[in-house]
């Protein structure tokens, strides 16, 4: 899942060196527009709906945190 998330981020911003720990928000790799694009891609790919309450920068600081968010939503959805 983390690799797929990184793939989405690299498609959105192909000119940056990005790994699982890269600070996406504070380094300006993701902004409000690119975050919306990323969320749309992830919701489609993983079959989850990210609640509006979770559309906060702290949930999208790096690919590790995003993967944890998606995994938690999938777990909640499947229980």
C-alpha cells in the first residue's frame, strides 16, 4: 500500500525526491489542490472514503502516516 501511495505522490509531483518519510506538507510537495487529487486517487484505488474530519495536514505529513490512515479506514470498514 505504501508503495502505491508513493507512486500517486510521485505522479502528482514528479520533480521531487520522495520516500516514505519525506515531509510532504511542510516541504511543499503537497498543497491543498494536490492533496485533493491524492485523496481522490487513494479513495478510488483502495475503496475507502476519507472522512472530512481527517482532512487535516497531520494525517498527510508523509507516506507512512497516509498508509496508516488508509489501513485504519480499511480495518474499520471491514469490521
